C-alpha cells in the first residue's frame, strides 16, 4: 500500500525509537507538521525560535545518548540555528535537522524563503543533502541517522521540499543500522602503552568525551588509580571520570595554550583518550611537550589522532576496550612497583588536598561589597540538590565553583554546555528533561548566556518541565572581562574601564521576565534567601527561576587550567 512520504517518514522515525521532535513551525513545513500531529507515538515540542529549538535537541541528544530530531523553518530558520549547530558539530552531538523547502519545480524561481540550504548546512554538519524524490526519503533518513550516530558523532541535515513529502511511496520501513565500532588495538600495543606508563617518571592521562561515548569511565579511573597517573579532562562536557577519583586533577582550559603547557610540559609519557589536542582559543606558540615525551592517542575520531603533534602510537579504536586491555597488562606488570606507586599516589592526594584548600581559602572570603560570591552560591546550591538531580551547566565563570562543591561522579548527573555558542544551557536543560523524565534538572547560567534564549522559558512552562533555572547574575559578560585582563597583562596595557561588557543601566529583572513567560520566579541576594528559595523550587512540580545577584568583580586573571574548582 502506497502512502504519503511524510507518513512513511513518521513510521521510519518511530521504528528508530524517536519519540520527540523539537521544532518551530513555518509555512514550508506545514505538510510535515500535519504528519507529526497525526503520529501518536511522537511528541512535538514547540519552541519559539530556532536557536533555542536546536539547543533543546542538543541537550536531549547529550542526555539520551542517541540522535535527536529537530525541525527548523526553511533557510532563515536554518540560519537562526547555525550557531548551535556549530557547537553541536564541534562537540560531537548526534542530531538530525529537518527543514522545509518550496516545491522542487519552483526552486529555480528563487522566490521568498529560497536559498541553498544544503550549502548553508555543510560547514556545521557531518553530512547535508536535499531529498528530491519521495521514493528516496527513507533511504536518506536512515543514512542521515547512521552518519549522525557513528563516531565521531555529529549533526546532519536534510532539506525536505513540500511536494516530495506529499508524494505517494511504498513505505519500506527498516530500522537504521548501527555501525559496530568496537575495535581493539593489538595486544602488543596495549602492553607497550602499559609498560610506558608504568616506567614513566611523570605520566599523564588526558580524557575527553570519547570516553563517555564508549562508556570507558570505569576503565579510566581504574587505570589512573592503579598506576597513580594524574588525570585531566580536555575539551569535555560529560563526566568522563568521577571528580572524586583519587588522581583526578581537574580540567584543562579551552582558552590559553600557555596554561595547558604548565600541565603537559613536565610529562614524559602521555596517554590521550577520546579528546582533541588541544581545542583552544589561543594555542601556545611554544612546545606543549618535552622533546622525548611519548604521546599515545586512542580515539574513534581519526581526525584528532596526530593532528597537531607527532605521536608514538595512535589508534582509531574503542576507548573502553583499549583501556581495559591496557589495564589488564598494567595489573600484571605493576606488582613489582607497588611501593613506588603507593608513594606517587599519596603525593597526588596531598597535592589535590592542598589545591582544594587553597582555592576555598581564596574563594570563600566575603566579597568586598558584601554581595554573594559564585563560591558561596554554588556551595549552597550543591548542598541543596535532590539526589536524583541532573545539572545542565552554562554558568561559565561560576563553573569552577560549582564543580568544586558538586564533584559529579555519575555520567548522567552533570552536563557542561561547552561554550563557543552561548545560550545553549537553558534550552539544553529543557531537552535533557525530555530525555530523562521524572528527574529534576538544574540549569545554572550566566546572565549574558540566559539573555540569548529567554523565550525558552515559555517552552518549559508550556510542558511543565521540572527545571530550576538559576541566573548567575553579575550584570556583565564577566568571562570577557577575565579574558581581556589576560590580554592587557600580556601586552602590558594599562588598567582601564572594560569596553561594552556591562549589562546594567537599565537593570535586567529576570524574575519579572520569567513570570511573563509563565515561570514562577524569585530574586535573591543573600545566602539565607538563596537556601529558602531553592527549597521552594525543589518542592514544586514545574519550572522555577532563581535570579541570584552576585558579586561581579573580576580578580587577578586566573589560569585557565582548572583543578577541583581552582587553578591547578
């Protein structure tokens, strides 16, 4: 039996386990929207602008660990979503983006809402194509989902002309094939890496989101603990290792390569797993590694292996399987070095404890003007969290404080909005709430980021999502102030007023804005008020916004290498 291609599309998505589509409607998508409405198995989540909608899909995919589906409106809607797609592409988020077009015979007319959507999408996706015939729709959808889900994961795009969706087709429904990427390194290579790590005077383990994709967190912690290897996260948004792991040192920053060098230069053996080396805004012009350093890279993304630095050995392989094999050899070899490794383990524990204590001494001091500091806010927030809560974090200059007190352990407990494209945190939390129904999602965001996506609050209210939106309100783009101070210091510039980085005059009242979108809210400026309103927010059964007024002063420029909440 032949059915409209749009209905066949819905059946294919259902066969692939799709239950949610995030979207913003438009005239050229009306045929598709009609089909979605008639599909009882799929819920359409309405957003008010495509950037927010794409960020909701990004959050859903990160939390669900499966491709998300997002519908945008023609060329202009794709343009609105492009910034988020850039971040999703850099971050490896699997999602399928669908956009409507005018009928194929009319596209040469170059009329209203016309444009080369495929060319627009290509720079920010793994694959982009136009479906020009209904008989090819399901084949191309399966291909798109397969490409999105295959490491290195990422967004894909399909342009759907209206007449193609209306064509009658034979619905050849088959689940999208999942590509098996469970490749191991040869056994002699696993033994070689294990031996190099054991014999190293200053070994180093760098991990990224490829660890989370392969489920290698336990293997990372076991190997690092056994061999007393300091671990840093590099360009990571997931919990790739427990923040309470005995040798976890912190996060490498994504801004300044000279800060990264402080960590990497002393190492004589480095194992980098599932991470780029290095995704920095200002890479260093100097060597990151000593001349005789042995660098090993394991990643399912072959593009990152040996991309910037010579390597001793690199493998496009599954991080979990490789780390487990390396760990097996390490257990067999390391027994003769037990006493030495125990001393190294103790030294790392002392270093971590001293770093955390020094950070707390500095950060917990009262601000000069008596306002709440990020450290005070995040300590109270972490102590107030329900046990099942998920954090979707875009607090930017408050993230160090949050991680210091929270110390996330479970992969599903914390997601970092990586940055680059700000404004993904709040809508990402909405998407995550659909991926993890029944859980409370807490979404701390810098005030500058939140202002990009204020309309997403309406979606949270419409669908009654259990989300606590927290505004880290320092009335400025504080991260820009931090960065320009580093720039001034580097170039010997005199102290001067910050250019165009303040968000005051007039003051922005987030609580009133939230209430206008149907979200209950409160503004707080003291520790007592914050504790009381957090209790109120967590006791509710829907969204709530907390506008936390913070000390916005900018201290001496910090290093961008983050330990447990402080410079390492």
